[in-house]
């Protein structure tokens, strides 16, 4: 199992910064009409080129980077980034009562659930069209790393030190270690005012950045 981590001083140094991308100078793929001048255009373009995001077609030429990404959409990105497809139909087993076989995301959501990287709610719903929170994203990514045999989790002492920087750490409900670990791995960061905004919804642009950083870590 590969181990991944950074000295604490590097975590604090990069906690509120935006890491540069290895593809910062790459040529943009001709595609969506609304990303050419967007701050996340290179990340979105990378995912299009790697077939994680479908490229624009005649009927769908906008990416809507600043719209909240749905839980179903994020399940699709994460499963694809793991090299898996929309194939898990889980014969004879229904994970969620609000995800049916005629939904485009059925296989992706089932795959994510079977891997333990995305969970539903107590009433056996997945709420596929709801936004995914930053805390839920941290949980999903850290468990996807675990599935990929990358040990990016951290101990309680480092967790406490990292969370002590965040003014809204008390708003993290169930995934304190995952949030601290994903900051330590530099896949997600805090904001300039020392918050993580764990209950805020992730945008499609932000999700693209997270998935690219996750894929980069998988390949390292």
C-alpha cells in the first residue's frame, strides 16, 4: 500500500493556496462555450481529454462550471476516474429506493455504493439530484484512495493540528479525519479566511479540480 503525506509545515504553507497544474500551459480542447476564460478551464479540459467528462456536442455546449454538481454527477466522475464504468447493475439488489435502472447514473451510483466511497441516507435514499457537500466529497475521495491502496489517512494528532486551523471545524459532522486527511494530501484546501465550508455544495468546476488532483495522486 502506497503511503502519502506531507510535513505539517507544508500543509499549512499550501492550505490556503491553489497549487499549479502540470498541464497549466497545455492547449485547450475545443469544446464547451463557457469554460475558455474560466479559472478551472485547464482542469475541465483535462477531464474531457481523458474521457471522464463527455465532450460538448451539438445539443449541449455549456459545462456550467459554477453550478453545484449533483451527487449523481460526482459519482460518475469518481467511478470513471477509478477506471471503472457504468456497469454495476447489482443484480437482485437495490441500494437506494430513489435510484432506478432507467436512470443514466444507475450503474455509477451502485458502483460507488458497492465500493463504499459514497453513502446514502438513513431512509435508503441517495438523493442523486442534490448537491454534494465538501465534507461528503472529502469522505468519498479518501475512501476512493483507500480502495486504490493509497494510504493517505492521518493520525489523530495531525488531524487535530490541521483542524485547529479551521474556524468552522465544528461544522464537520461525520468526516473529521477525512477532511483533515484530504487537506494533508492537498486534494482539497481551505479558504483564505481559514474555513473549509464543509456543508457548502461543491461546484462542477471545483469537482473537476478535485478529480484531477485525485487522478494525479493515483498515478504518482
